[in-house]
């Protein structure tokens, strides 16, 4: 190789190395370093002149060109100089702050936190955390811990919990017994299998919830229901945040709803920290079945009246002076809230007797909406607890205490069984009318079961003349009072408060000058509040102590129970033949009156209309007459034949004769009634259309309606009789079977007839209920502007509650110090499957006292997606709660504490019922 070739190759190698050294000399390291620093300084100068966005783009370009080792170098550099990981607060905060944070955890979560790290274990086992939890349950340490002893109170808590007697229902039944009848082996095996399946479902749901919450829970949370204490209870947006982060499964959402219901304060747990302290401004002594009270002759009588009773205002007017009475709403209450009203009215005192005037029949008591008390549900826990507490408010049976049910339970064997179970359950004597007398609530004036030497219950509570008038004109009074209630209910709602306020204001001005009032406004307001409370207390109770005619002679002290049972047995074992004859006689007489009412329709209306049609002076067409009257005339023919059969049988009546076969024959032809009830709406619409469009028919009805011949009834009122007759049939048949011996030939036919007519009566009741619900929903949809369609199958209204909507001014401050402002008025319409929220406005008419309410639709929430949260009372808010929907929430407050308790009780019951479906 020549010298020229070697020099050329050396030059090429230098060019190669120079190319990869960014134009810096590769062989000269000092020069290479100098040039590199100059270029870094130049780039740094440019970097300082760039904007923030340009710098970010430059760094992004550089990081894309870096290898993994270079990126790891950058990460390590940042880790050394900047703490980017989460810090354990217990290692940086002062110890007393860490202990304060841990004090909010429950025992189960404290034990879970102790497993996180050694610092957490040391803090969560401090005695200052565990000592309050032990003292709360009365578990005191039996010795004084030494200075160096560690975790003494925690070990004591665990030892006390481990020694508790935890019993499952089956074990508790074996030890303490049960009120239910003993079950067979097959039933026992089925119940065990059902419990096993239920336990499996519960564990699956718990596992699902733990899995869903695993991603969002802090490391110290166990994920159980107990961990709810970590969340601040009054966080308004808790449910929405949790929904957004977890994407709730249907089962998990159901558990959250149930958890929110369980977190609501219970009536038995009421304290000053809750929103509705029970009898807050009264001295509450409780109700106990002791003998410390004075003589039972001075104890008052108590009467409970259902709003479902027709013209209940007239019943209240018939009550004697000195009787404590409570009128309750049939719909929109639960057994717990009804018990609350009774306790508040009694105010800790016992009563000599208690009357319950409610709707019902000879088998069950229609006490509340959804609570028909009968043999099937009497032993349910909530029903049994209600009657046990109710019986504890009545004087013992040895002192003459008794409960009077104004429902004809004494007219059937099922009703007698209800009375017997209630007496055994409460230890109190229960009595009811036999129900032999028929008509509109005429059963309360019939014979009563009980002691024959005592006064009838009607004479204890009511003025009998007024009650007799009410029972005779019940339907007419109810129709009149319906319109009166609708017009005057807004005025009556505030009438008592306004009158009391005016009297108190006048009293204050008469004894205090205006200057004194202005200078002492707080004292004047406290005085007014006290006087208002006194007027409320006096209006709730009006007991007449000196009532000499109420004094009863004491029972025999030797063996009062045996004496009472003997006399009751004698009353029940009267001549059965005579009683059967009375029942059959009542059946014949009531059937004769019923047929007479049907004949009025034929003679007063049908015959003249057909005569006018035949004489070419037709008032109605033949088609209209057929539509309106054909079904009722067929019913008249059927019942006329039924009456003739009864009359023929009673002409030669004897103890061995039977009437069950006549009822069976009558029951086989009930399709006539079915046609009438199916066409009943069409009949009424045809009648109204003809009255509107045909002047001659309008004049015809004006001449014949509500005359002496029609017993002051109109044609639509006469057409109501077929729907009411079946209830009388069922009650009379039950009374007939009650007095028919088991070996009598007629007993089997009577039982079959009862089942058939009872089934048909249920069909009629369901039709009535559907029509009533439909009208109710239509009325709500009419008055609420912008309301969506409410008509759905099996939907019905439970309660309407007026509330004030509030807005929290500052959610960052402590909950007890939060201020709220009243933004608008709301009306909450609670249905069995949803909640409708609407705004409420009030408009006044010039020169009129009454006002008109207007409603604007806001939202509707399904009950199974509604969370309820209580807001404890504070200095700045009273009677408040929060409703959480899927997308919105409402902070609401009622005007009085009773309304809040009743509303939350009913809402809680409705939510649980909707989730069980």
C-alpha cells in the first residue's frame, strides 16, 4: 500500500468519528468538552427565551428520544429532590391530631387499621380511643392499668364482646319460646333450607359490595357496612359522588338505600341530637303496666277514630265530654307513627278503656292502608309489637280495663279468633259487636260481646242520640262533607294557630307596653312560645275528672278471670236455634228492603220511560233505556226470586231447616251482577250524556229524583245499592255459621256460600279501589302543572307532605354551624313506587280569606333509588332531612317535628315495601 492510500484512509476514519461527535473533535477530549458546554449554554439561552408552551414541546421531544435507562435516571432524580409519593399522616402530624382522626372509627375499623403498619397499630390501640367505647356500654375496667401497660381497654372491649350471648332466632325460640304454633318436621326442614339460601344470597351481595368498593376505599377501611362512620354523615353529595366513581350495581344501590334507612333515627332512640325529640317540651314518664296509679274509676277513656269512617267529623261531634280522642289519617301512616300519636295524646297515663273506631268487616280490622289486621298477619313482628304496646296503655283486666273494637268481629268465627288472639297477646279484654244488625254501620248499635252487666261501649264514648242519627245518614253526610273538606281544609289547617296567636298577642299587649316589648323581644318571644305550647297541650287533652256515672263497681277479687270466663261462656252458649232464627230473620228483612229499593228504580224510572216511548212521546230512546236499566232489572228479577225462596223457607222454619242451599243457587247466577258492574261506568256516562243533551230527560229526573217515593235519593244513588249488598250478605252468613253447630246439615253449604260470596266481594272491592286510585291520580296530574302521566297499574297515593326547601350557604363549615336559607316551598307526593317533587305557590283572591295553592312539577324519583338522610337539630335548623335522587338532591324541612317523624316513618316503610317487590 502506498503512503497516499494510507493517508486517505486515515482521513476517512476521522471524518467518520467527527460525524458521530456532533462536529466536535473526537480525538481531542478537552476540545470536545469545551464545544459541548458551549452548545449546552446556547440551548439553555434559547430555552430561557421560549414560552411555557414551547418549553413543554421541547421537553416532550427530548423525552421521546430518550432510552429507558435515561428516563429512569430522570425519575430517580425527581424522587431524590421532590417527594412525589403519598405520605403517612401519622408520621408527620402531631400525635394528638392523629388520635383525633382515629377517634371517628368504630371498633371493627380500628382493629383493621392496626394491621396497616406499626405506627398505626401503636396509635389505634391507645386507651384514649377504646375507653369511651367501653364506657358507652357500661364495661368498666376492673383494675387500674399500670403506667407501662399497653392496650388494656382494647383487650377489655374484645373480652366483653366475646362474652355476649349472640342467639340466632332458632336458638332464641328454643330458649325463650315463641307465640307461633309449633311447626312440623317438614316445615322445619323447609325453613332451614330457606334460611340457608337467604344466608347464601346475603354473603354473595356482601362479597359483591366489597369488590365494588375495593377500588375507592382507603387502605384502612374494611369495606363493611360499619365503615359508613368514616364518611361525614351530613355530606349532601355523598351518594352522587359514590355513584359516579363506582358505577353502582343494582344490588349495591339497593344496599345503600337500605343503609340510609337504617341510619335514620328511631322513635325509641329519640334524643336531643335528633330532629324530632319525642315530647320534647313535656315531662315523659312512660307507660307501664303497674298498679301505682290511683283508682281506676278516675282513669279516662280513650277513643281512636279513623278518617276512613264516613263523616268522621260527625262522629267526633258525638263524643262525650271527658273522652280523650284522636282522629288519624287512614292513609299515609304506619303502625309506628300511629303508636306515636296515641302516646302523645295519653302523655304517660293509663286509660280505663280504649275504643278503636275504624273500618273493617267480620274477619279483619282495616286499621291503616296496607294493614288489615286478621288471623293471617296478627303475629307478624311489627303488628304484634303494636298491639302489645297498645294493650300496655289500658288498665289491667282485673281493674275493669278493656279495648272496644267498633268492627263486627263478633259476627264470625274468624273474628272471634282475632279477638281471642289479641286478648292472649296483650292480656287485655277485647270486645266487639256481633254485627247482626245490617245497614250503614248499624252493627255498632247491635249486641256486643262482653260482660252483660256493664254499659254498652257506645254509651261509654258517645251520645247515643247523635250516634244513631249519624249511623242513619252516614252516606248523605259523607257526600256533603267531601266538598266542605275540599273548600275549607286550607283555612282549618291554620285556624287554631291563628286564633291562639291572636289571643296571646292581645294578652301581651294588655299587660305590657309597646316599649317594653321592643326592648325585650327575646323574652316576649319565649313567653309567646310557652303560651302556644300550653294551648296546644290543653287542646290535646280535655279530661273530665268528676264524672260520677263512670264509676264502676270493682270486680270480684277471689277469681275474676274464672268469673269472667264463665259468664262469657254462658253468653256464647245461648240457645243456638234462637240465634240462628234471629240471623235468618234479619237476612229476610234486609233482603226485602233491598228488593224494595230495586223496585223503586223499576216503578219510578223504567215504567214511565217505557210508557212514554210507547205513546210516541219518547223521553229516551229504546237503546238508551236498555243501556241504563237492563242490568238492574235483571238483578231485580234474580233477587226477587231469591227473596221468594227465603220467604217460603221461613214460613215453616225450624232448627233443622237450611238456607245454605238457597245461597248456593243464588251464587251460581252471579254473572248477572258481573254484567252490571262491568257496564256500570257506561251506564253513568250514558245517563250524564242524555241529561246534558235531552231537556225532556233532564226535566224527568228533576221531577222524580229525591222525592218521598224514592226515599229522597237520586237515580245514581239508587244504583249504588247492588255494590253494598254483598258485604251484608257476607256478614250475615258469617253470623249464621257462628251459631250453626258443627254437626248441622246446613254448615257445609253455608261455608261454601261464604267462600263464593267473599270471593265476589273481593272482586267488587278491587274494582272500587282501581276506580278510586285512577281518579286520585288524575286529580294530581290535573293540579300539578307539567306533571308526567301518572296512570299506571297498581299505583296509588300514600301521603302528601308540604315542606320548605333549604339551601346551605357554606358547606365548608362544621355541620352544626351551617346556615340555611329558605329558597321555596315544596309539596312531596309519595306513591307506592315513586316520589313526585313539585314546587308550591299560593295565590290569594281579593276580599277573600281562603287561598289557592298551585303546583309546578320538578322531578320524580323511583323509591328504590331514593336515599334519605337525617339532619340533626342545631341552633340554625330544625326538622330537616335530605332526599338524594340519582341526579338531584333536596334539603327539606317540615314546620313541626311531628310532621317530620310521620313523614320519615311512612317514607321508610314505602321504600322497604317497594324494594321487596
